[in-house]
């Protein structure tokens, strides 16, 4: 690889130049991990599970917001989507672990969680309060689900602009076939989406989909920081922590049966 290509590659993976300074108390999640997940006595408090296998070290905690939201986080200190270690060969696929953790949302709901309602969200440094990587596991908003149902037929397995705005923001979207997340969504963002020269400017959502190329799959959604539209790339905005589409709380547009 030439020096120029190497520098360009590192620029894509680092995503650090535009990372904003951490807000006050941005280490609260890390302190929770240290207190409740890393002790010799095992998980306690809000820490529900600790995984220390050779190929992955992560924890699952109950988030304080909403009855059905959980957070999948590395057991070790990892800042967020902009951390270059996430894109190195052999890096853990935290999204795959987060997708499996959706069973906790289903248990909290006390009813089946349809694949198309389950979602994972990872915010940009500009759209988060915590500087410990945390993937939000929860339900999609009813209006977002409705928009995806209406336009999923226009999507393919290459990134393209979604033809409608979601929550007033432009999202890039693509389909991903497969029942599980064997492909790492972070790599598909960093390496396959044209124009991503700084992953720290982006946020990512993974939503389940019942039918992708004849079987179960996913819709990946990515949005970029845009000061002009007030977009801080906080894709968690597509989630509903009251899971109104199933519970009827709030103003759900449509109930999923």
C-alpha cells in the first residue's frame, strides 16, 4: 500500500479530528461498568451480564430511560464510533452481540418483539453524552417503521439516500441479508458508504427486517452531522423508548400485530 493510501485509510478509521470535547459527567457509563460489571463478585446493580470470552468482552446494562431499553457496551474502555480499534482486523462485532440482546427488550415487554420493530442505535460523538461506546437496544418509532415499510422495496444492498427524511434528517440506507449480523455494520459504514472520511461524523442504526432476498435480514441506516439542519447524528432519535408501536403508549401511528 502506498503512503498516500495508508494515510487515507487511517483518516477514515480514526475519526478523531472532529470529535467534540467530552461533556461533564461523560464517564458515568464507564464508572457504572467499573462499579457493577468488573468486580470479582460478578454482575450486580444495573449490570445484567458480563461476557469475557476470548473473542469478545462486553456487558449488558439496563438503561435508566424507558422500560425496554438496554445498553450493550465493551467491558473495556472504548470511546465510541470514532475509535479506530473498532475497525481493525479481528475487532469484536458489538452489533452482533447487541442484536442477540434484544431478547431482554422482549422479556421486559412481556410479549413478542417483532423482528421489524427491534433496533440498535449508535450515536456520533456530537449526539451523545457518554464517551463509552454504548449501543442502544430498543424499539423503532412507529413513524420510522411506517416509513421503512413504505420504502424498503426501493432499497438494495448498496448504500443510497433514503427517499424520505426521518425525524427531519437525511439518512443513507441499505439492506443486509441474514438472520444474524455476521457482517459488522461498522465496517459496512466505514468502508462501503461513499463519502465517509471521518466516522466520527456519523451515527448508525440497525433495524430488523423480515424479508431481505428471500429470508430475514436488516436495514442499515446512517446519518451524518449537519449543522445546517441541526443534525447532530444521534440516530437514537429513530427509537421509541416507550415502544409505543407495541404498547400503545404515546401516539403510535400503527400497532404491529
